[in-house]
C-alpha cells in the first residue's frame, strides 16, 4: 500500500501547506478497478477519499495520491462516442481553430488523447497531430486508426522531444485529463517547451463551481486529484509565463470549462469571459471556506437520500439496476453503500467492462443487449451527465412503465408521466 499511495502535503499549484479539511467520503477501491469474476482478489485495496482546499490558491484536491501508473497504464474508460460528446468534440475543434488561427499542416498536440477521437477531427481539417496517453491499450487503438500516439505520461521530456521531431505546436490541448495530473508543473513545462510563440494551451476540466453547486460528489474519486476554478488555473499558468485569454463553459461531464492560455508576451487579447468568471467565482464564495463546507453537508445528505430511496424500493421487492457503469457510478454506489442486493446489475456500452464486477460493490456489469432481457422496474441513472440523450433513447422502457432515478443534484424519479422531485 505504502508505495502506491502518497499523502499530499504541499499544494501542487502554489506550494503552500495551509489546507481546509473539507470532508471525507471514507476509503474505497479505485473507481475503474473492475474485477474479473473468474479471478477475484482475496482483498481489494481501498484508499481514503479526503477532500481538502488550499487556503492560498483555492485548489480543491484529495489528500491521497495514487501512483499514476496504477491508475492509467491500462485504462477501461474509452472516450464516449455519444451524440453529446461527438458534438462537443466538433465544437472544441471550432473553438481552438478560431482562437489559435489553426491552418492545415500546423501541429496539434493532445495530452490524455485516449483512443484519438478528438485528434482525428483535427486531422480531418488538415492539422498534423500527436497524442500522448499513458494507457498502452488505448494508445494502441489510436495508432491503429492512424492517430500517432505516444504511450507515455506527458511532461517536459515529451514536450522537448516532440518539438525536436515535429517542430512547434500551434495548439496544446488537454481535455478531461488535467484533473488527473499530479505534477502539473512538469506538464506545463512540457507544454511551453513545444508551444509556438503565438500558440495556445487549451485545458478542459470539470468546473469546480458546477461540482459544488450541483452536489456532484460522485465525481470525487482517486483519478481526480484536483478540482479547478479559473482563479486557481490563473495562479498555475502565471507560474509558466502563461495568461488566460478566454474561457468557454460547456455542459459535458456535469459542467466543464475550456480555458485558453497564451504566452505572456503574445498578442492574444484577454476576452471579457475571463474577468466575468473570476468575479462569478468571488461572488460564489470560492475564496472562502464556507462554500466548500456547505457542499460537504449537501453531499452527505444526498448520499443518504439516494441510499434510502434505493433500499426502500428494493425492500418493497422492486428491481433496481444501474444505467451505465461510469467511474462516477462505481463511486456513487460505494459512497451510498449499495450492493447487488439493492442494485441487481449495471448495463454499460463499454465492452471492456462487460462480464466484470464493479469495484467494491461487486455488482455485475452487463451489455445493453444482455440487460434488455432483464428490464428492471427502476434504472438508477449513474451516467447522469448523459441523461437527456439516454432518456430520449429509452422511451420504450418508460412507456412500458419503467422509471429512471436521476441521482444528481438530488435524487428525482422520471417516468413517462412527469412526477414531483423526492422530498
Ligand atoms: O474524468 C474522467 C472522464 C473524462 O471520464 C475519467 N476519470 C473517467 C471517465 O469518467 P466517467 O466514467 O464517469 O465518464 P462518463 O463519460 O460519464 O461515462 C459514461 C459511461 O456510461 C461509459 O462507461 C459509457 C456508459 N454509457 C452507456 O452505457 N450508455 C454512456 C451512454 C451515453 C449510454 O447511452
Ligand atoms: Zn495552493
């Protein structure tokens, strides 16, 4: 255990050791640690999920850092090909092309590029691309589809090497991976080593403000070391000669921000979005302890509500299953202490998860095809960040009397006929 987990004492952004202890969600196995039923471990290691906030730069983080190779060398999460995500990735291409003035032949480098879906869209419009992702199994898939991907953790060495081999990058992109990075300074050293003088760094992260306001406690798990606001990212970028020039908010993953940063001396003007969000964060109290403590109180209340609701339904002999087995779902089920007695199975489209058991709860994960023969009375919608898309495609289930429980921000039941929220 000791060499796999380390305690975070000094802030990874500003270096201070002055923390607000926000709350603990207990100790749980890793969110993507799906188990092979034919080869169950005697004991499943569990690690604390303790939430802390730096009192200097307001970075929200978890206290215990799991070694990145344990989390990411073999990865079961594959970028979703849902309509919502595909539309979002196309929007990212537009946003980045316009702001960075991307032309055909110019270089785009993506960190955490997964199976290369995002980079393939830049390739379509003529950019040269390089992905860097530590997940060897996913980098293999990306390379097989013609998206050059280095199966490595991105850092200063990789930035320098790509620069030497491919020249300057007009865009360095990191979608939904910055929260997963421990040594953020090494990564930004890599980004600035390859970035063109007038290039842009674009970082997409779940937005701390949405997480707090929408009680998204289930997105707090070991892969997510940090939870960022624009204020904290501004601190971080300034230490690397970068300044935030624009920010877009996006609905993906429960509410995210896409932050664009340019070199200090470059001509990129700062857009009004930056000050608008910095002041919104001040107005929302992100610079005081109360906002985080109030979130913790709400989160534990919602955890109780979800657990009580599902246990009550199961107790009345109704069947409940999980819709999706996302990392946030395996986390929610563990925090709510729900097991196979309450949640019969989870159905998920990711073939890497089929036939496996969810970490901690050991609830079986099935394919949607298998699930179709055992429709439950209630689906607990664990992939709630795709609720609109999933509910519109599952109208038959609703028409046949099936019901959805959307757990976040508070549990509410969705039926074919709208009913009031659970008190
Ligand atoms: O930060 C992270 C984000 C980018 O992705 C990672 N740490 C891990 C992962 O988080 P997640 O697993 O919570 O991500 P998603 O995208 O919310 O996962 C959705 C899950 O739901 C996938 O396993 C696929 C599944 N799904 C499904 O079964 N039917 C999704 C849709 C849209 C569906 O219709
Ligand atoms: Zn700090």
